[in-house]
């Protein structure tokens, strides 16, 4: 929200979020119940001209500029070796913890997550299923197709039960500045409604 409030481009919003992350860190419970369950955050940040993926681990972060095609996030790190911006101590911290030897190519997801990146692309997780659904419609994604993807329960994108999808949003951001941006939000936790 602060990125939207304080920035007028995706790149500036990325700077707002990472500056706040470095200054204050992150935390907080992911559920309203008393169960302590936390995780780090990922963001898709877009404007009419560009888009970024920002993924975090504590105060450390990596950002990837989306150059084309489709891109998704889903409760796991997905930025691997294409890192366009990063926390200034990202690699040094990983090296100091013994997560990275400083020799091989740095892979953010493999270094900072508990999940092996090879498994990320082959498992039946939400990330992989979302990636498949987006690629199925690559080049012809409409707001209606995006809504259909976000309603998909079989893939796990629209979650039910103890961990429900809390909301979904589809935005149309025309590159032409004279055309309005259109944003669709769900009014309930279940986007299938």
C-alpha cells in the first residue's frame, strides 16, 4: 500500500518497499488465529510501462525486472539467477551463513529457501500450476482469462479450507496514457463467487 501511495512508477514503488523493508524488516502472523505462522513476502509490481517481481527473506531481497512473457508468484521464492536489483548484503549474508560458497553462480531461490529450485518447476504446487495456466494462454490473456485462472481450485490457486484465498485482483494497464487503467477486486475471500 505504501508503494502505491508514495510512488508513481513500478520502479519507484520497488524502491519504497525495499527501503522500508531494510529499515523496519517484516513479520507478523499470517492468520487471525493465535497460531504463530509467518512467512516472507513476494510482490508483483507493475505500471503501464514495466513490471517487477520482488521476493524477500527477512530484510534481504532480490528483484527481477519482467522483460516479457508471463510471470507469477506463489508462497515460495522463484527468482533464481536473473537478479536485476538486490539487497546490498544479500550475497555476503548468504556466504556468511554457509548457504553459498561464493564460487558458483548465485541462485536466490536455491540459496534462501528450503525448497530445491528443481522441485519448484516440477512439483504440483500453486506456483507451478499457475505458471502452466498462464503459459497455456500466453499471448492472449484477457481479464476474463485471468479471472478464470484465479478461480481455479484444482490447481490450488483458489485455496479452500484452513488457508483460504483472501482476495484476488486483476488489473488492465494499457500502455497508452490516454486509456484508463481498470482494476477488478473480489468482494469475498473466494474468487469463485
